[in-house]
């Protein structure tokens, strides 16, 4: 990766829908050259996908929460397929500490959240924090070269 690749990654994290012409102007290359570089970054697994940011509140998801879950190692084979199939799970991370899983979810109501926590408790103890506000929204990773 060189400085041009780094700049392209920064631009695409900023807005993945920038036209090739705009990207090319920013890195001083032709659109075909930029397209080829992006394709190489995708093939190398550096760029893993593209998505749209949405406002959860405008879609009716009024509750965002983080759930800590104690999962024993022998439960993971059953837990991973379960959690991957849950559409309201935004993220699930295996972490260190008392709780082995940190799960970020979004629900319309606290009743829906409570029902989900009930399902999770078959895998172990939980502790839940409901988000009041978010000071830093999800963002791209800093890229240096």
C-alpha cells in the first residue's frame, strides 16, 4: 500500500459513493487507474465491503444497548450460530474479563430488549447497559502509511 491507496481508503470511508472521477481528482490519477487500485484493495481483503449509514431513531429503533454475556467455551459452538441469526444484533465481540461476549443491539422497545435478554440467558449471566447518547458515532479506522 502506498500513499495513494491510503488516500483512497480514507475517501471511501468518508463516502463510499464518491464517483470515480472525484476519487481520481483527489489522488491525481485517471478513473481507470483508481478503479484498478480499488479492485486490488478489495482482492487483498483490505476493503471488505460497502454500506449505508442509517439513522436508527428514524427507523423506530429507540433502544440501543450493550449486553455483557458470560458464555463458557463449551457453549460457543451453539452460541455463535444463534447470535449471527439475530437481526437486532449490530455487533458481537468476544472479549476479556468476567463477561466473554459484548453484544451491541438495537430494538424498538425495552420489552423487545427484555425478551432478547431472556433468550440470551440460556447461555449465561448477562449485564445490560442502555445507551442514553452517543458522543462518537461509528467511524472508519485511521489509515497511516
